[in-house]
């Protein structure tokens, strides 16, 4: 049940934005082995005056925040980062140097799911320790 938050500069096409969301989701399915239906994504478009980034990045600067269940291995995270960059380079054509990814991992007891139960007390339907 990853929660995905993507921040980009305002003004991109619907296809561009959809490609980002699809690329991130595909990378999560591939690397973290989440079910394909498990999609919780938000994309924020920011005006220039609300989005500052290094002059080493272009106007395609993309920040991806992922809040995920704790338990993925460093190897799964490496795979995730490379898969996201690969996917977004392929479509919509974002240079890997313009992509920043941050993973937040609150413990399972800090997630309320399935009608208000702690995630540590329910069958999630997939493995977290990949």
C-alpha cells in the first residue's frame, strides 16, 4: 500500500503526468512486488515561485516521495530507484539527474488499514520483506 506523492512544475500534458504515475507504479510492482491494483498516487503541480530546485536540474525536476510499509531490503530499494529512473527516462523522457526519490518507512503499527486496524494485525495480502 505505498502512498506515492510526485511534485513537478506546472504546465505538463496529461500524457506526461500519466506516464510519471504509471512509471512509478510499474517500478513498485516490479521491485516491491506489490499487487498491480494497489495504487495510491498523488501528483502535485507547482508554480515556479513555489518550487525551487538546484541549478544543476532542469525544468523537468521531479521529486518522488514514497511512504511504504517498513521491511523492504536494500536490494529491493536499489531495484526500485533504478526502475523508476529507467521508466521515467523511457516515458515521458525525464533525465535521471532530474529525479529525486525519497522512501519513508513508518512501522506497520503506524498504519490504519482495513477499516481502522493496525497494518501489523491484518493479512496484507502480499509480502513486505522482499
